[in-house]
């Protein structure tokens, strides 16, 4: 009867999240004036998240891409890092042409390099991963005093481990039940939750690297002008394990955006190591196993965040069920590939209640 899906005791999650508010037409006028555009300039929305809106502004041959938000500190940090640190990095990214505040809006404007989404073009994705590998090879000294402004949207690994150890697994089990996860799968995930703390020291000893901090498919762009890959959105630039960026690209799930994995784990990680072989220190198998342990630990932590979101009704139930499915799928994709000692350890914990 392992395929039986238990009933969940969770309350109904009915909250709805909204995209960031976009400036009304009248609000655009002072921004257009500040950027030197006429009031008749065309404003086209390109993307929106919960915290910001990105638009393209055009008037004749004059054009730029502008990110606006009512979260002033986010925009100011992004503009500061984009002007002071990012130009010193071995990456291609649009140049900041202006930034400022016109209450209640903050904005940062970039040169329009005719950028379009990269899609799943594998040749372009490999170019992007090569650029990420070069970024990770950069010495932390490049951050300089500006490094004090760096931040991450995810807690440090030490905090992740502490959160996991404090978590009441019963709440996670409720989420798994609500997502109709089979009991056998839920038991296997509980076993992974119990052994994950034993892995932590293996990667915290690795030296941190300069990380993009929000590496997902939408931040890789293709320039129609010079036919090269660009990397955008440096708001969360910070020093961290190189695994962090790779995890954000390949495995991180979100209640607001479905996961789009641009290429397989094997292909992406193998190509990254080909560009940065020194990362493996002559032991690529150990490095790959380290990534899988890192991904499992973070995905388990995401399950605890989903449980917290559900009990507080932060997002619609359908979005959290979808995120749970993606997270569980990613966990089992990595659990199946664990090296033998970890599989033996998991069997040893199988009898733990």
C-alpha cells in the first residue's frame, strides 16, 4: 500500500500573490523627462516580478531598458553594484546609463543592446556557462569595499542547516500529503532530511567565489547586435559557493515561477567543469557528488519554506503544489545519483522513526 497518498491536515491556502505595480502613465512622465525622452516615447513591458517591472523605452533611434520598483533599496543596490563592481568582472552585461529616484519609484536604466531571451539554444547556453565559470574564477578582492553592499536572497549554508534542524518534519509531511506524494517517497525524503546534516562540512571548507546570485534562464540574454551572450540583473551579486549559482540555474524552485531547467544536470555540470577544471582539484566525481549533496540540502530546505508558506497562506495552493512537485522531482533526481557511501548511509537510517 506504499502508493497510497495520505490525507493532509493543512488549512486551505487561498492567498494570491501579485506582480509588482507598474507606474501609471502619469508617473512615467517625470521618469521619461529625467532620462531625456519625449512624453510620446513608447513604453513596452518586457518582464515583471513581485518586486520590479522591466520596460523598454523607445523614441526614434533613442532607446534604453529600464527597471523600476517601489523597493528603493533593491534598485539602489543593483545600480551601485552595476556601476562599481560588475564592470571589473569578466562578463558581458548592459551598461548603466542612468539611475535615480522619483518617489515613490526608483529606477535604473541600461543601454539597449538589442537583447532577447536566450531560450534553450544549447550553443548559447554553453557560452553562458563559460562566462559563469570565468566569473567564479575571479578573486574576491575585485569586490573591494563595495562587497559590503552585497547580499543574497537565500540564507548562508550555516543558516540553512540550522533551519533544517529546527524544522518539525510533520509540517513538511503535511505539504507532501497535500501534493499527493506517495508515502514511500515521503519516507525516503525523511531519511534524506535526517542524513543531510552529516554532509555539511564537506563543502563549507571550499573557498567562496564571486557569484551572480540570481542565475536563472531569464537572466541569460542574446544580443542581436554583437551576437554574444549577456548576463543581466546583478542585484544579488555576492561571494558564495560556486554550487550556489549552479543550483539557482538547475534546481531552485519558486512559488511564483515554474522551474525551467535549460539543460540536463549531467550536461551542464560537465560543461562547467570543462571550463573550470581546477574546481574539481583532480577529482571530478567528488565535485559532482558534492553538488548533489548541496542540491539535496537546499531542496530539503525549500520544502520547509513551502510548509511555512502554506501554513501562512502566502501563495495560492496550486502554485505551492506545483513547487512541491518540482522540488520532490529534483530531490529524487539527485538521490538516485548519490555515491555508494551515501546510499549505504541512507539505508542505515531507514529504520529511524
